[in-house]
C-alpha cells in the first residue's frame, strides 16, 4: 500500500513555541516511516508557515533552552474547501501533494484553543485531536471547570476576572473566598505559563499583572493539597484511560521549566503507587472529564488526589506535550501502547472521525 502523507504542524506564536518544536521532533523520530510520509510545516513566532526539510528543520534540536525553528524559504498557505490540494506554495502558488491527515502539535494560544482546528475544518483536512468546541472549552480554565462542576466532577474552588472587571480584583475579598496560598493563572494558557503561587498582597498584585499580560481573563484558585496524578486518554466514541502516573515536583510547583526544560525539576513515578480502587476511580473520572468537555482523539487529564481519597480535576490538556520527558506518551507506553503505535492510532482516529463527519448533511442543498 502507498504511504499516507501526514502533515506535522508545529511551532506557533504562543509562549509554548519551543515545547512544540521538541514535541514535533519526538513525533517525527517515532512515526512509522514504512507507513507514513511526513510533511513538516513549521510556524514561526511571527505566524508565517514554512515547508521544512526533515534534515534541517530545527536548530539546536538537542537543547530545550536554545532550540529554534530553522525557517525555510518556502512559505505555504491553505486553500479552503473540497479541493484535491489544500496546501499551496505562497511563492509561486504551486500545489503540494494532498495530505491524508494532519498532526497539529502547536501548543498554547492559536494552537490548541480551537483556532487551528477551525482552519483545518474549513480546509477539509482530517486532523489529530479534539475539534473546535472541545479545544476552546479545555483551553479556558474558567469555562472548563464550570462544566466539570456541573457534571458532578470535583474541581478547585476559584474565581475569574476579566479586564473589564479588573478593578474588582481585591486581595482581601479573594483571600476570603479561596484562602492562601492561592494560584493565579491566565485563563487561556497552558503549561503553567504565567502561573504564580502567592500568599501576600504584594505577591498578589504582581501575579495579577503578570497573568493579564497573557490573557484577557484571569483565574484565581485555592491551593489543593494532594498528590499530582495524570492519566492519558485515547479514543473518539469509546475513549480509554492509561494507567495513572504521578508527578513529584522538586520545585515549588510543577512549573513550565519543570515540565519541559529542567529534567531534574520533577520526578515521574509510573505507574503511580495507588490502590486498585484509586486507579479505577481516576481512570473513570478521566474518561468522564474527557467526554464532558467534548474531547476527541487524545487528552491528558491532571488530578489532585487528596489524603481523604477525593479526586479533583485540575486541567484537561487536549494537545499534551510529546517531548522526551512528557507524561502522555510515557503513560501509554507503560499501558502497552508503544510510541509508534500511539502515533498510528491517533492518525487513524483522525481519519475515522473525518470520514464519519463527511457523511453528515451540512446544508439544505445536500438533499437536492
């Protein structure tokens, strides 16, 4: 059988640009070369799309702090609609080969918030991961936790403020609601970007200013005391959860650096040392959260497990990291799904969903 052409879209304008480069490298290295032909599409920090050569698409690829996209001279654009060739060269409008699927591994803003997913929907391209609605929901910590709470799933107590009501953000009133220390987060950022843990009014003011640099809305939450557990979820209509793993931060909290740069910033215990009942409860809740938030394909569900045995969902990440120290692929490998097989399943899930969606009627004239 001919190889399927899979576009790997990576990079992007968000604060997680470098993480995306690391994730892309791991996916490219692990994908089954006998089954797939990879087309690399790198997005630089200015938002320009590049067709990259596999031999030279990264600079300093082994150094997470210095890694960079090697910009090419071949810019690319997307043509929407039912076309045979959705990608064209921006320089001469030359058509590129049709892609069978896209693996978007653009973390953060404009990558996992539904924006990129909406563009791929319009371009009629099958793509890995959650579609527009679920991506947007999970990216917004405020909205996601409202929905989880409404579904009966435990979440941290918190409040949210937009720029429009920023003048109502008062340390004493927030402290009365969530206590100290508290976490202050941009509502629509991932990977602990812009997150602060604060206890004093001075720290509070500085953290609010920082969080508003990244988003128009800020979430302030209580500090939950418990073990930090993660489950990886895989599937569309019938999602399954991996065995749970535990994050043992070696710093104040599981920061951006601990997740992606400093390999000594956290210790990963896989599988987590849990009772059979705890494992079952975590896996069940992971799938419930996945479904509640309209996820598809993949997600990593992050929990706090308290001493009393209560499970709290902290975050559902629809495009988790695929770096060499990332939990998502490691948990599936531990659960019996090797890295190449995981990528294969994700691509097949994307193609299956696209084929199912193509059978739906989209307008009145479909009946003519």
